[in-house]
């Protein structure tokens, strides 16, 4: 193999090594902060919570969701597809490790965008990957984040 054919891969490996040596390791608090638009942000997202699978003995984290009305949570369709409403719940918490099963509110209904296709290639980025969880009682004490209407 000639030196010319090795130059490009060798240059790439050297750049990776230099980047690893010069990068500053972020503090634990910076690593756990949410990233929006390329930078860490503080609080202000009280209407964002965790969606859990309630079908087993202990709940397991599925996705995040956003309270968009007092009894409705917006999430991705792929988080809800193939599930029963009673087996999916929502809790307004930021850390799933601190959540008890009793604090998770089970859904009473699930709606998935009619154009969503679970087997479509790249469905995780699909414009139709929209799901809504419905609840019997409102989530009190939290202001929902309203959807922007086409006229706005």
C-alpha cells in the first residue's frame, strides 16, 4: 500500500486523537442539563414529563411527552404504537429514577396520526410521527404548553 493511500485515514485518526486530547470534559451538572439549540438551558419546562410502560411489575421509561391541554399529552406515535391505553402512563417528572409507579397516571385513550406507518423507512423522523395521550382527570398545578395554530 502506498503512502498516498494511507495519508487520508492517518490524517483522520490524528485529528481524532488531537480532538480527544484538547477537549475539556464538561462537569456532571453540565452533562445532565437539557440541550436546546446547542446550549444547556435551565428550568421552565414544567409541562414536559415522562411516558412510562405500565404493563410490567415495575414501570419502564418509553419517551418524553408535553402537556398540551389539561388532559392531553403530545408525544411521538412510535412511543404509543401497538400499546393499550391502560398500559401507558405519564408523570410530570424530570428524573425517572425518582418516580414511583403510584405517581404515574395511566392514560384513558391513545390517538395516533392516521398517516403514521410504523414500518415505513425512517419513521422516527416522519412528519406523521404524532401521538396524543388522553386522561380522565386534568393535571393540576401545571400550565400546558399550547399548540401553535396555523393562523399564528
